[in-house]
C-alpha cells in the first residue's frame, strides 16, 4: 500500500551530507516531521541560492570552457581522497624501486669484479705456453693454449667445410658439369671463322624460314618448317631443346596448392613445365615456364639440370617456342632474382604478350628464384607483337608424297 504522503518515499541528506533512506531508523511520523513539505523545501532551496549556498543535489563537473562547476561537499572530499591515495601509491612505488636498486648496487659491483677476475684468469690460461714435441729428435716447440684452440677450430671447420663441399658438388654434379663445360669450351675448342659464318647462316634460316642446307642439321637453334608433335622450348645460346610439359589443372581448380606443387614436380621429370593457369604462347598475358637448375641425382627424369645455365641469358637474347604447332619468337627484356614467396611473377598483363622462364638460384639451393622475362616479337622484323596481332610470316606448306597405308 502506497502512503498518501509522497515525502515518505524520498531520500534525504543529513548535516554531514550522508544519504538517509526512508525507514532507516526514523518512524513514519518522525520522518514526516523531519522532512519539510514541498513548498517549504522549495523556499529553503531558494534561500540557499540567494545566500550563496549550494543545494544538496548539486554536482561538481567542468563545463566546455574549463570552468569549475560547484560540487557537493561529500563528492569533493572523495575525489581529494582518491587523488591523495593515488599520489601516495606512486611515491611509495618510486621509493621501493629506488631502494631495491640501491640495495642491488653492491651485488652488481661484486658481479662486475668477479667477471673481470674470471676473464683475467681465462686469458692467463689461454696464453700459458705449452711444450709440444713433434718428433723424437725435433726440439720442443712452445705454443699457447689459445693458439692450440684456434688451430683445432680451424682444422675442424676446414674438415667440415671440405666434406660439405664434396657432398654438395656430388649431389649436383650434373648442373656443375654443364656450367663448367660451358665456361671452358671456348678455351678448349675455339670458334673458327667458318663456324661463326655457319651459325650466322643458321640464324638467318631461322628468321626467314629457309630450309636447312648441308651442315646445318643437328643444331639446336635450327627450327624445322613442320612443327614437332609436342610443345618445345628452344634456346640456341644455351643449346637447349626440351619438351614443354603441361600438368593437370584439376587441383588448380580445387585450389589444392599442395597437389599443384606435386603435379609440377612430377611433370618436371619430362622437361620444363608450363605453369598451370598462365597464358598460352601467343596469347595476351604471361606464358610462364619453370624448370630445374639442379635436383637430386637419384630422382627420375633426364632434365634435372636443364636450366643450370639460365643465368647466361641477358637482355637482347632470344629463344623460340613451339606451341600447338605454331612457332613463337621471344626476346629477353629483363632478368632479376626474387624471393620464393614473390608470386607477382605470375601476374598476367592484359596488354602484353610476355613469357617468363624461372628456376632456382644459386644452383643447388632453393634460396632465391631467377626470373627471365621476355616479350614475343615478330619472327621477321623483331618488333613486339600486340595482343591479337598476327604475324605476316608465311611458312611453306609441306605435303607428304604418298598417303599412309
């Protein structure tokens, strides 16, 4: 039941500013007598304001201009107490840390003295001379312990480095053999004037589409008029003529990247690999080819060192690609090394006809990737071809003499 007098349900303040709830020690009659009626309370509030005193319901805050707004005395005391407590805790913490560092100073000084003493004893121990007898009749030879220690370290390090070098070369002997033979061949078999003229005739036949003459067959740079049944990469400067393998694309469509890597490694056993998802030769984009520069000697395949000399290609060099029976000429535009995580080399520009050759570098490691970027050019003029542009190079049609049985 709600009392007819609403003042009985209102809280009030005492003289000290404490909040007094209804029914907390005074009777209904006493409370009613203690609390003034609303009109008297309004008169009391008006008198307090006129006398410069604050009503009990006022709060202390700061206005937009930074001016102080009066606060109730109890809240002001609590704020001052909180500031005092915070300042006291901060001062006590600083004093505690200062006292701790002051107490630890002798310990740090003692540690420094002991360290210096230990280093001095170690130095005397290492520099103490020792007599070493090399042979029965040889005189004694004195060497310090430090010198003997460094000699042992050098012997162990040299032995370990030698064993590692032998194993490294043995595991990648095919790649290093190809590189070494390419370096020493000009000194062993110098190129004669007739050989240079013959190579020039072969290059001219390659550009103009003429048939090979006697003595021109068997050179990797010479391309026949009839395309081979498979896709091939031919780099005359490196004496490379290898098939281009195409791994399955179902794992790429599933975005199963681990299986994509396994498919590429399997395809590398049969030659170099056209990376799945990249443009084809002659299309706008980036015809991306990857191959081994070295691989395990016991692994399958005959092309484990096919790109061992890929670093010999420089801007201006050319290579040729047979793809789908069509012949494509590419001219190298740039060469760089990238991190294995730099997948931007697979980008497909829509306004260019590029081709990229990639392999691991240095040879025998997988630390970096060597990237050769080339642009497709006209087989006759050498001018860069635009997307959708066809060459005017005509290839003589070759017909069989008789039909097969």
